[in-house]
């Protein structure tokens, strides 16, 4: 059950990060960061609680975190540029 929740959180995180990139706001960025943290936390729980192919899981997780973090950081930079233009 936790695997399903973990996958749903990760997929939602990708969707939220993509949405935030096109319509950035501080609240949306906070939600995106929250989804990243929730995905990492649930993934860590899965790694600790289950035995399995940990190396493959960790590499996949690191790839996910890298991609979503890059998109979220790009959204943050984009929001700052938009805010600077309004001044």
C-alpha cells in the first residue's frame, strides 16, 4: 500500500512541478517543495522497511529528485524574474 502512495505522491509531484513552472507563485512553490519532501520521505521509508534491489531504487529516486528539483528551482528563478519586472 505504501508503494502505491509513494508512486502517487511522486506522479503528483511531477505534475505540480510542471504546473508551477508555467504559473509560478510562492504558495505553489511551497506545495512543490512539500511534494518533493513527501516523496523522499516515503521512498526512504520503503528502502528502510523493505529488502530488495536498493541500488536500482536509489538511482531511480535520485533521478526523480534531480529532475523535479531542477524544474522547481527553475520555477523559483522564473518567479523572481517576473517579480523584478513588476517593480
